[in-house]
RNA sequence: GCCGGGAUGGUGGAACUGGUAGACGCGCCGGACUCAAAAUCCGGUAUCUGAGAGGAUGUGGGGGUUCAAGUCCCCCUCCCGGCACCA
C-alpha cells in the first residue's frame, strides 16, 4: 500500500474497474426492489459547471446509498440538447447548432465520467436526435386529433428591427438585446397544449406526493390558482356601437355594489372600438402594446390608464360605469377585462386615486361598523338622520358629506371630531381587501362574504347577467417557437384541408442540421426543401409548419424514455415503463419548481391517457412521474471587481485574488495576485460568466481529485440550501481524505492481518465487546452513536452532517489507544481488542463514506482486506448494545437559565431528581433559602427549577 | 408587483418533536516537529466583563405565547428563486 493519498491514480483505477464490470448497468431482471434515481439532465452548454457537479453528486450519493442498502438502482443520464444557446453560439462562432451541440456533449460526457458517477451510460439519450423527438411528434399528432392541442393567437415579443420574435430573456429593459429597438407585443398564431383540461388533476395530484417538498407543492398550487368566483356581465347599449355585454371574472362578487368603473386591456374589442374615433386613446393603446410580454415587467410597470368615454351598466343597479383602458389588465388573463372596486382592491384603489375615480366602501370590518354606529349616534344627537337609501347609492363618505351640508347651523365640535375620527378610520381601511360585513349594498347589507357571494350570484343568474364559475390562473401552454434548433411541429398546412397532422409513416419530420443562422427569422422558413410538401389528405401542394416546439416539451418525458431508450415502437416500451416508473428520486434545481415539474406531470398524464404505459389496470401508480423530489440550492461564490475610468465594473475571478485578514481572521481587504493592488470586494452571488466568479470544476478535479470535489460539495451545506464556494473548504475536504488514508496506512498491517484472520465480511466475526476496557467501550459507543446519527441524516438527505459524523468517527478511531502503550508494545490482551475496534471503526467509516467518496472507499476497502468490492458490502448497522449507558448527564436550569449539571443513574426517579437538583449548590445559592415554585423534569434532558 | 424561500460566531454550517445555542469543518492564535519553511500533529477560539471562579449578553429588527423560543404566533427589513419564449 502506498503511504500517500494520490487521488489521480486510485480514481482512474476505480473507474476502470466499474467500467470493466459494467457495475452500474441496470437490468429489470434483478430480484431486488428497483430504485430509479434521476438527476435533471443538463443542457450541453460547453462544459460542466458547479451546479451540475452538485446536482449529479447528490444523485450519485443517493444512488450508491440505495444500492448498498440492497436496491436495484437505475441512474441514467442524457442531454437536453435543443435550445436557444446553440443558435446564439452559431451566430457568434459561425458553427452549426448541431455540430456545436454534439461536440459539447462529447466533452461534458468525459467530465461526468471523471466525477466517478455510477451512471448507466447504455441508457444515454440526446433529445436533438430524430430517434428521440420522433416520438414527441407522434404524441403531438395524437393530441392534435384529440383536441388536446389547438391553435390560437398569443402575444410575443417582436423586435421590429431584427424582424424576429424574442425570448423574454432577450428583452432587456423593454428593448431587443441585439438591435436595442423597443420591443412590441405582437399577436401570432400558435399551437397550445390544453393543460387547463388537466388543471384539477394536476392540483389534486399534489396531495398524493408526500415525497415532494411542501414549498414546491405550494408554489404549484398557487400557480394553478384554482379560484371560485363569478363571471359578471355589464351590458352596454347601442351608444357603444352595438349592443352587448362586457364580461368580467371576479373572486369577489360580494363587492359588486362597490364597483365604480370597469377596466379593459388595450387589446380588448371595446378599447379598439373607442380608439377608432379617438386619436389620443389610439396612441395610448399603441403605447400599451409597447414593451415585452413578461409578467414581471408588466406587473411592475407604472399603472396607466385612459377613459374611453364609453359606459356600461351595472348589472344589478343599472348605474352607468365608465370604461377605462388600463395597462395592468392583460388580454391573456381571464376575460381581458375587470370590474374595479377601488375600496377593496389594491390595484384598483391605486388606479382610482391616480385618476380621480370614486371609491365606494361596501365591505366593513367590525371596527368600522362600530365607528359608523358611534357616528350615527352623534349625528342623530344633532338632529341629522342618515338615509339608508342614499347611503346604498352613494356610499358612506358621500352620504356623510351630504348630511353635514344639510345641517341648519354650524356643526358642534363633538360632531366634527366624530366625523374626523370616522374619516381617519375609513382612510386607514382603504383599501380593505379582507372579508367583512356588507354595507351600503342595499338588500345585501349585513351579509357576510359567503351569504353575499351566493345572493349576488343568484340574482345575477336570474337576470342572465352572470353565474358562479370556477377559474384557474393556469393558462394553456403555448409551444410554438419561431426558432430553428428545436423539434419540428409535425403539421402540414393545406389550402384545402387546413391543418393536417403528419401521418405516422412520415414521421419523424427531421430537422435539417446543415443550416446557416442569421438571427433574423427561422432558417426553416427559408428552406423550400423543408417546407414544400404534399398534403397527406388530398395530395395537393401544401406547406409544412416551420415553427419548432418549446424545449420544455423534450424535458417533459425524457425520464420515461430512459426506461427503454432504444425503443423503436413507441415513446417507451410498456413493460419497461411499468417496471421502472415512476422515478423514485428526482433531483434538480429549485428554479424548476413550477414550469418544468408541472409540464412533466402534465405530460405524464397525457402519456398515461394515450395508453403509452399500457393497460391502466396494469399500470398502477402511474399517475405521477416523480415520487420523491429533492430541490437543490444554487452554487454561489464571492465577487471581486475594479472600476475602470468610465465607472464600468471589471469583474475579477476569485482565483486571481488574495484576501487579507486581520489577527482574528476577519477579511479586511483583497488584492489582485498579479499586481498586488487592491480590488473591491463585491457580494456573494450565483456563479456566473457575467460576474466572473465561476470556479471550474475541472480544475478542482485535476488538482484534488473527484472525491475531494464531491466531499466538499456535500459537506459545505445541505442540498436544498445555497452552497457557498470556498477554496479553503476544499483544502479541508482534501485534508480529511488524506487523514483517512494515513490512518489506513498506519494500521494497514494490523487491520489487514485482523481482517484476514476473521474472514470477511467482518460482521460475521462476533467479537466479545462486553469484556473490553472502559476506554474502549466509550470509543465504541461514540462510533456507533455517530453511525446512528449518520444513518438518520442519510435518510433525511442531510449529507453535510453525515460527513461530520464520518469526521467524528475518524477522530475517535485515531485516539483508540490503551494509555501508555503503542501498537508494537501492546500486550496481546490489549492489542487484539484495539485492532478489532479500529478495524470495525474503519469499516463503518469506509462504508459511510463510499456513496460520497467512492474511489477512496473502494480502494481502502480492498487494500485493508475487507473485501473486493465495497459496492457489495452490507450497509453498517449500529449495535444497540454499544449504545447503552449506565449514567447520564442532566442539565440543571433555574428559571430557564443553565446553572449546572448532574450525573445520575439512568433510571433515577423523578422525585429523586428533584431532590438532587434542589441540593445542587448553584440552585441553593439562587433560591437563597426560598422555595421552588415549580420543578419541570424533562427525562434524559434537564431539570428546570422555577424560583 | 405577485407566489415561494432564506437570515445563527471572523466564516460554511449544526442543534431531529419547543428542552445544554455554536457539533463538524474553515480561518485565526499558541505549541510540537524542523537549521528553516511547507506538510503534519497537539491545544485554544461567540461577545462583553472579570486576575480567576464567575457574571451578563447573544440566533436579521420589533412585539407576543411558554417553566423554557434559533425552533411557535403577529408585524417589519434585507437577500435569493420563479413569474408562462433561458434552461
């Protein structure tokens, strides 16, 4: 055995061994229970980044852990190969997207292999290959025929200079990233997946996912946004142009009597109609069309609006309400129109304040009602009666003003104060968005939310001007992309037959790979050899669709494809699907919590309903694709920069920086290694090219080895938290592995001999641990306590404390020594238990470490004669007998403050404990002769004396 | 703006069900080894106060519940993720 830890050598050897043995090839034939462990596949951007390393290490740790616990693990890998960056790279470097993508895959695959991941590479899939996407096209044609896919128009970001559609990412401050031109919203026809048809199932299904983080389920529930409300129609007459009704949806029909105006989106027909003969309004509508479509931008815009001059009628009172155009009302949401109740909605209130629109309170809190009662008493004291009818019509404030004006003399000071008090109270409740009691609402006065909701809905229904409706925030999924590097949409447009899906025998519609990317429009639309075709129905001349699919489509079903990656008869082989699905553990970034994970769940149900998984009775448990989900945090690192003459920040990579610290280790400045001059320390941010704070995983692997990289990443923080990169932390991880190696080397001979004597596996050898010395008993108890803790932490995926437990075990076994004796001098009586204990401790340590740092664990397992293959070793279990203790330590508190401790027999009774605690000198001192009011005894933990 | 998270020593983090705050690392300080350095090993290290024993304070800020709060409840600040065409 070599005295030094040389990761390069042992890692290459271990990886070669796994490759030779095909150690990670998963077969459905195994009698063991299956465990399908999946990490989100990477976009092949060029090289691995730390986020990938983190993701795949977590997946590999779980895979290896479950394998050692006796499961038949399948851990596949593939490439999310379609996407925008390939087109950008093509523009920048003049390389076709296909060639760029394939070469990136080649390189990244080597990098993944060097991490020592236990991946079944025979299942590798690449989404830009026709063998993969043809099945996506196949499903599309089925769904198209079923009506799950339909066509409608939707708004996109249009760059008027480059004449191209931009992704939200490519719109910066409302302008195109390349042209700098102001982006416009433009309506174009697109294909949509009717995901809303599955909204209820997607929502309810979340209740059957106990293995998902609560926060992700909450986000998805909110995203789906099921609400119960009413659709309400506001009729208008011929004065508007023609008779009709403006339809809105609201979750607050109880506030209907407080509606003081209605607002419509710029694209709404009423807006267009009003703009027809109003140039100012037309200009405003055009202004609303400027800017991107991203919701975050729209929602943070200044709320602007303009009066159309049109009126609609309140459905219950017939009152005329003005119609406004507002930029915060979006055509794609609900009906593209809202009823505005400024008194009870934040946005409506702000808008009404800005435009001088009336505010009418119709829902009152208990406090406000009490305030109003007080005011009424004050008013009647001055002989003023408030008419309920007036109040219903005008609202409290207007009604009050009228009443005061009707006073014959000047109001008394008491009345002025009462009025002021009420006004202040009303102001503080504006807007009041809580449920409350209806007021100023005529026949609905006094009702609560539920009663008012039902009564108003019933009245609307009776008038034919509204009804209860359940609505979802979730919108149908538009999948058409006017881009080249994606899966072609398998539709042919025939002038005679309309949109015709491509028949099975003509699939796949292959994306041509040798193209030139210009950045203006899709190259496919310029390739007659691609788009010219015959109609499959009538044979006439037709045009092939040149849009491609959203790349979320590929990533919505890849997990299923892994079950039978080469299946040539369908998306997935039915038997393979029924064997491997669902995914037992899915791991990926929290940023995918909504879109990707919702789309994949949706697709799973589409495939199920299409019979892709076979007979539904046979395909049980196939309603959801991912049983357990782990969402990892991102990898962040410190940033450093200098400002150039123009004030522009020049970001400097942390690798080129020296950080100076004071005597206590506090950083007080940083300098550039190259010139020794100071740089500015920025914040800690997500590793990125733009902040130049990325650390190349390859450099870490080359310098320290994959085990160190994996160990550091798993140790630095729990998987779901963000991970802060630290070079010295990496050094620490490396130091620990060197210490493990040294321990093994130093005890190589004795442990090796011991292991040889007892024959493996070591558990078969029953050592009489009862007769070892007290020191050894303590050491052994520590080891087994740490093991127990590690086990607990493995199961809750808190790998950082698993590693802490490993470090503690190493610290313990390093100290195993009979006092005053060295190995060579030990008498046989001491020597044998000492070696046995060290051997047991190291065997536990190596097996605990093996999922995390598999190369060193495998190497030492063999070197010290535990066995040939640590993957086949049984998972260690804590020995309960080793954990037993006769005496325990209890903490003594006085008034909740720590004042001392007590060693007692483990079975000491409560009364005895109280006596012992009261007799404790620190307690005596604090009680100063007084009696304890109360004594709280928490068994095994503490005694709290309340003085 | 809306939805979801987060904040604990110089630092990454630990504290499982409300029960000894700071495990385990990193850094720093001291020591051993060395001609010296690196590496390695041993010890110390929340803050303030005290010679010391000890005392006081302390988990982003403010309030509350409890014998007891990092943990539960209410309000606030800042940071991060997502917002439907980045993946």
